[in-house]
């Protein structure tokens, strides 16, 4: 059994090398999986998530470890098994307003990789939505709203929405989820026009 971190750690990523290391679909999937599970995962378990071989997944885990994004977790009892966990359950990517072109390009590559994953999730949902139970079909939402806000109001809105998400985050519910719960992808973006 692995021991969870004593307190959640939040990581801010501003290094272009780290952003580029994350801007890969398999690594995004690994980080998403590990950041929701305190017990971590092995390369073999993560291979199922990434669709890669365990050896290819191990390569990606080592690359993420090189940048301090994942770390080895305590063994689950089998000394031959190498268990990994996310260093932080939560991370924020921020090149910063005064960042140079390298940092901006790395941030853009990472945001585009996440956006591609989110778009694929939406396409997958649309292909299968008609086969979903009615309550799940009705529960899905696609919304595009134009708001008129000050910068301060925008920051407040973002904080309020993130606070609404917090009790439902997968990592906070895995110990005792409701029997009818399932993973739901929620993308939230606010982009000043």
C-alpha cells in the first residue's frame, strides 16, 4: 500500500523544457491518471491508459521524473514492481507575461496538446452520445457564452468556478465515490476577446 503525500502540493510550471516535456499526449494521460490516484500506478497499468507498450510508457515516466513531475512511490509489496505517483496533484502552467519566445512557444505547444485531447474527447462523446442513458445524455453540456467582465471580475469568476469543481474532482472522490458516478471531463476556459 502506498502512502499519500501528507498535504497536497501544487506546482507552477514556468520552465519551457518542462512544458515541452508535458506537451505529449501520452504524458498528458499519465499525469492525469497519476494526479487522481494517491496509490500511483505502474508502467504496465499506465500502458493501458496511454495505448503504448509498458516499455514506451516507462520511457515517458522517466522523462517526466527527470523534470520532477512524477516520482517513485512506495512499493505495494512486490519489490519487482516499480510504482510511480505524481509529485503534485495539481499543477498550473504559466510562462508569465514577460516570458521570452521560447517559453511562449512551449506554453502554446502544451495548451494545444491539451486542447487536442479535449477536442477528441468531445468527438468521442458525440459519436456515442445516442447510445448513452438518457440522464447522461441530458446531463452533458456544451456552452459558449460571451460575458462582459472587468479583469477583477474575471479572476473572481475563475476562482468561483474552480471552487465549484473542487469537491467533485476525481482525486477527492476515489475513496468512496457514489455507486453511479463516472468520470466526466469538464473543460473550462475564459479567454478575453
